[in-house]
C-alpha cells in the first residue's frame, strides 16, 4: 500500500528503511523522500514506523 503518493513510497519501503536503521520520519524522508512534497503522509508514515519498530 502506498503511504506517500507523491514519491510512491510503500509500506514495504518504510519497512526496508527501518531495517536499515531509520528510526524517525525525518530519517525516512532522507532515505525515501517521503513527506518532502505535500507532507500529507507524515502522520501515517509515523504510525507505520512505530508499528515496524514495535515488531522488531
Ligand atoms: Fe507524501 Fe505528498 S503524499 S509528500
């Protein structure tokens, strides 16, 4: 499922970024460009990030 439509970032892309050590939306933005256009996705991205973090 797409989390960031502007940059076509999926939930899987976020999971991969977390696997590479991303622990904040700011770091996710650096790795994937997520949230760097309209910014609508950052809250949802944060939820996905927290889910990934709680699983690992
Ligand atoms: Fe992510 Fe627009 S949906 S920056």
